[in-house]
C-alpha cells in the first residue's frame, strides 16, 4: 500500500477507454437537443458583402440560422487573447476584434461565418448548402515573412505590415559583441513549419441554457474548463460566472489545440439561449484541420559564435512567428515567453539575444502545440550545435560537453542557474544525461559503424540533442508582470468520505495523461490507503473549486503539489482526531500505512476510523470542526526545468531520399517519477510527435491562403511502422522547489526529438555536401538536397 | 462527414443493375465496397441521387480458373484477391498489388472492380493488370465486351467504360515461368502509390528474355512502359545492367506533380522502382 510512488501501476482509466466506455462530449445527448453546423469561409480574405440565409432558414428541420450580426446585436464580444505582449517601444500589442462569427470580413479559410441550428445534424448540414455568402475577395498572404513585406495584403486597417507586436529579450549589445569577437560563427536560416495538432477526438461542444435558473451549462472538449469559463464570462459574453457551469468530461487528446476559448463554445452557448433548447456541435475531421488552432510556423535566422576552443561566445536569434489571422488565447506568449526565454538551453553562453516579430497571416490562428515555443528554441540551439560541430570538425557530443552548464542541485550550496534570458533553472545535471545517452547507444562503436557503412556506400547518420524545457509556468506574480491575463497556480480539494474513501477534485484536466492513475498513486501513497479507495474528479467547474487546467507539462508539478498540500492538511487534522481518540498528544503520533500510532507503543487507530469520527463526532476534540475535507491552491515559486539527451540514428536511401529511423535513444531527467510506465508512455508519445515534425508533418498553404493538405489523405502523421523501438532511460535530479521533487514529462520527447532526427540526417549526408534541409524531411527534399549538393 | 441523401437500390442480378443504371443515368452511381465513393460522398464532393449496390450479386465475387486464364470477379475484395491460391499461383501480380492496398479493413471491403472503375492513378491494381496483360470484362446495355488493360485506363479517374457499363471481371492470362513483382513507394499519409511499378519478366541464362513493365502513381493514368520493356529484354540481371536498362523509365510521359513529389522526383522513383521491381521479379522467375 505504501510506496505507490515510483511504481509502474497500470493506468486505471484504460479499461473504460479500451472498452468504448469513455464518456466524451459527442456521446452526450440532452433532451430536446438541436444540432449546429457551422458555415465556414472557403476564401482566405474577403469583405462579406452579404449573407443570404433565407433559403437555409426555410429548409427542412431548421430551427434557426444566425450570422455575426445576430451575435453582435446581442452584445457578444470577440474572443480575447489571454496574454498581452507589448511592442519593444512599449505600445500595446495589436489585438483586433476576433468575433465568433465573422463580421465585415473573413481572414482565413475555415473562419465561421454563419451557424445553422436544426433538429438533426444531417438537416443542419443539408441546409448549410443553401447559405449564400457574397464575398468581395481580397489578396491573401499566408507566409509569415511575406506578410511583413511591402505590398503584402493587409489583414486589418490598423495593423501596419500585419505586425501584431515585436519583442526582444537579452542583451543585444553583448550578443553583437560576442558574435563579432568569435573565431567562428555558425549561421542557420530555416522554417519551423506549421503543424496541426490532430487530436484523435474532434472538438465538440453542447450549450444548454436553463431559462428558469438563467443558467448556462457548456459541455466542451477543453484542457482547461475553468479558464474557458473565465474568458467566456468576463470577456466575451458578459454573463456572471456563478450562472455558468462548464464540463469537460473524457477528452481524447489536446496537444495544445484544446486550450483556447473557441468560437464554437460561444456560439452554442449563446444559440442555446436564443433557441431555448440545447445546441450541439461536433467538428467534422475536415473542420478540425481548418478550425483547431495550429502550431509553430516560425521563420528564423540564428547565429552562434565560438572561440578558438569551441566555447560559445554568443547567440543571436531573429524569428518571425505567425499568429494566424487572429490572436488565439495563448498565442502571444508562445513565441516570446515560452521561446525566447529558453534560448540559453543547457549551455553557458555568455550572451544571448532573441528578437521576435509576431505576424498576422491569412491562416488558421496559431497557438500552443505540444512543447509550445520550447521545441522551436531547442531546434535553434541543437541545430546550431550540430552544424557548428561539423563546420569545426569536432565531435558534436564533445562540442556540447565543452559548453554545458555544470551540475547544480538548487540547494544553497549549489543555487539555481541564472540565464541571460530571464529564467533561473531549478536544478540540473546536463552532462549526466549526455553521458548516459551516449552510453545507451555505445556512441564510439556507433561512429565506427557509421564510418564502415560509408565505405559500403551506405549513409548512416547520428544526431544529438541536449535539451532543457520549462514546465509548470509560474509563479503568478511573475507571469502577470510578463503579460499573462490569468494566474498560473492550481487548486485541489481532497474530500475524505465518512467511510474513509477519498474523492480528489483537481483543476488539472486529464485528456490522455493518466491523472486518474498518477494522482491516485500520489494520494494512496501519502495516506497509506489503497488506490481503489480514491476517485479523481476533474473537468467540471461545479465540482472542482478552480483550475488552470493541463498544458505545459504542469499537472503533476503544480496540480500534484496542490493535492499534496490538501492531503497534508487532512493528515494534520486527522492527527488531532486520532490523538483525541488515542488519548495522546498529536505530537506523539506517527502516521504510516493508514494508521496513527502513539510513538513507542502499539496503540493505533486507522484512517477509516478517524474519517468516520470526523463525520460522526460523538467523541471528538473540543472546538474542532467536524468533517475531513480541505482545499488548497498552490502557486509555485518557479518553473520546473526537465532536461535530457536524445540520440537518433538514421539511414538514408540516397536514391529515393527515404529516411529510415533505425534507433532512437532518450535519456530524460524529469525529476522524481511517480509512475515510470506513464512517463515512458509520455516520452514515447512525445518522441513520436517530434519525429512527425522532423520527417512527416507540415501544413501547406498556397498563395491564395488555401490549406492544400487538410486531410489525413495528405497530412502525414507518424505511425507505428514509421518508428523504431524506443530506448528510454532516466537520471533523477529532483526539483528543489516543490515537495514532490517532480518536473513534468509531457513535452520532453517532442522537444528533444525533432532536432535529434534532423541532425542525424544532416550528419548522414554531410559527406555528400548536404548542409541544410527544411522540415519535414520528405524524400523529395532529401533527394533534391543530395542532387544539388552533387551539382556543386 | 454527412453525405447528401440518396435512394439506395440493391439489384439481385447484373441485368437488373444495368437497367437501373439506364433508368437513372448520370444520377446513379454503382457501389460495392464504397471505399472511394463513400469518402467522396461524405465530403459532398460527390452526391449521387441513386446508389446501386452490386456488392451482393451472386457470383460477382467469384474467382475461377478458365483454361489459360484466371478470372477474378469484379466483386472480389482485395483480401479475396491477395489470399486466393488461384490468384497467387496464376496471377501473382494481382495478389501482390492487392496485398499492399490500404489496411486490413480496406482490403476486407474494397473490391477489384470498384478500384479499376474508379481509376485512381495512385491505386495499386492498374500497373499489375497492365503488366499481366489482363483484360477487363464488362456488361452494358449492349451486352458484354472485353477491354484490353492497355486501352482501359484513359485518364485521371477516367476509363474506357461507356455509360451504363459494369465491370464484371478482370481476366488474367496465366503466364507460367514468369517472375513478377509489384513494388510501391507509398505516400506517407494516404499510403497510395506515389510510384508503383509492376514487372513481369522471363529469364534465361542470367539474362532477361522478355519483360512487361507498368507504372501507376506517377502519371494521370497507369501505363505500360514499352521503351523500358525493350531495353530490359536482353539485359543481364545484375544491378548495374538493369540500372542502365531502366534509365529511360517513363521517358516521354507527362508526370504528375504535387507538393509531395514533383515531376523530377517521380521520374527518379520510376527509375529506382523499375530496377528494383525487375530484379525482384527476376529473383522469383
């Protein structure tokens, strides 16, 4: 019963998922429910001259048809950005209105223009074909660099050159000087391509307005229902929070795309009041491609200077980051505070400067995508290190080793590492993970095999990546000063039932992470009771006190600590009750295995008896309140900083450009581990996601702003047969500033893997003269790069 | 993913199906496995008012030996084709190409007749039927006729089928002593062929006697590459000789171009896959 922490307990939620008993939003059918279908723009940029809904309104089964004008007339505001980043000169970022249904203009293909509410889903879709929208088309611009150039289409009247804001971090003069003084400067210019999250469950929402209570319920596929409620109530709809309940039940994957507050959530909630019936919307897969927020989409130039010993002298990075057509909830913070701040990496670079230009384009809005900013930063650093190693004729592992920040545990003796870009790392042993990863693959032998293979005309490549990430973004006072329009703490209520069973209400939201298991392990371990006695409840604003939700690998490091704080309070109060029953002093009690015991005696009482006494307080400490339930809010002192070293081994078919990933080794340090199997699963999923970016994925927009690969027939996701068996290992450097010593594991794989794979391919093809490849490394691109290198 | 409404017909004989097609003309579509038609309908790219389901017509799924030929009923599923001993022995290219179509679910439902009629240039059967020198048997308002594979695939999604005609079978001559291989470079998302090459070769004394080589995936319709066939005939069956022999693969053909694979890359794939397919075919001759 004790020592549940650290055990690979099988995921308790899997039974319900694998047997089809999960309960998702689309499974829900409410009495008298109607169906919504959204009419979306099929042009990228146009003035809406008129929307003719007459025929659709009279179609069979149609209850109502609404446009942006209807929502505007009802006082519905646009969707807000949850983070404000100001221009370098102090001006406020450009935040043009983002109406749920377009008003006046459309600015991307997929933007919602009208909604059909009908008796059945089929009738809603049929009627949508009768909506006539009169567009006056305007030029579009989908490319993040072209959008800022002279003559580019202007999306908004008051946003010159489509620039939402510009931003910088670090000491520019020092970075310039460091580059100027360097003996060698490595320069890379590349795109970090646009990705689509593609959660397996399409988004869905049901609005249900109860006129008698003037109360709204919204069921929605959200990673953070409380945040959605806050944004909807305070910014968009102007309705009081106590009249709104948001439920996010089982959710089938998010990867960032279910963080934002979406138009459809507002539409169904508002429309439900208008039609007086529940209104349900579920995305079709092709709608998901065109309406779920996308991720990444940077154009970057980066330079890294080295002295004659191979020590980094400076890093200078300039990035254009696409926002898409509007600012989504967390869009502004992704390329800034989650990207620029990570440019120190694990290296002791003495000077770092990052310059970011955030740009509107005629595309689906961009927001967080697994890693959010940190993969982009890591890609810059890790490509630079490998590229520099090749240029300098040094081994990439050794060049990294020369520049690694020395180990520190975050104690007073070895305090946190202050970076040149605003962060203080908590604890780290970067050489430790590098050594272990090199050992996992027998690096020296691998290099020898590579050499031998080249002799046979086979091109094997070995790619490294030593990454760091920042998880559990915090504390609230700091992120508030940086522009966050919300706090970034977490809350948990732990309710001990009279029978000694425990219900945990937590603001972290599970959509694949396995919280039902991990949190039950945590509480079971801390209370010394079986996991079966613990139920984890999340995703309902009426049940959970408050919650910031799940993203940025924060659930355990923030939510888990909030739970732990409540458990501590329960143990403290429980000790008072136990002491009373045992006729001892609480100070004289030990708590272990679900028992309070008087030290040095065999007098003890169990957790269940204490729980019953708390609710049936016949023989009870004087002055103590009955009941055994506590809520806690935990606002961390700092981010947590997991890190690791990943090594990819590839073989390239130079005739076809096909990259075969033959080995993948990951050594990660995520601090203490509650469930190694779940962490391994997160690493496997994350690595797969990152490999997808390196080799397969990428949204392609044409010059007219049309997404040309918006289906699973065209947009390639990684599959099992694209992947080797993953080799994983860990070192453990506990986080010094949370009681669990945990750091977070949900994104590490994504962050570490993308550059490792690309570095491996470049490493394979370096002797052929290939110096650069754009992601995804499709066979054609690789083949063409070999061809043009040959031509040189 | 909701199609427009339609009327569903399930004729019990091919003659009945032909007369339904005559009755409804352009408003009708045949359906069997539905693996190309239904996705198009769900996306409302296709909205037939009448669906004529021929999947359960007696005998249409039969695979039989007919003298010197293997005759595969149009209603045979890809799984039927890949797992039939008659096909594996007598028409191995068909079995090989069927085995790499889609995934298990697709192969259990999709049919050979449906795939041929749809004439997706990236489908896997066309090159196999061409390199097997097969014929497509059809029934129409004017009775039956046979169309040589070489005449069947006309253009992107277009065949030599006349309005109202239904494919009833594909007939493949049994070529004993022939080695065959179908190799494809799949699109990473759809797993359709970006380049598929079917080769049927006869071998004597370490050299290729004769060869039939066909491609799908690279051009708007599948085609036999007679230029490469004659270059390969007589060539020694080693890597370098075959590489030289197939250097002109797809010469003179206008090739497809998209963001995943442009014309130059498809031509390179044609060369590589022709060589690999010829050598693989020779190895089992």
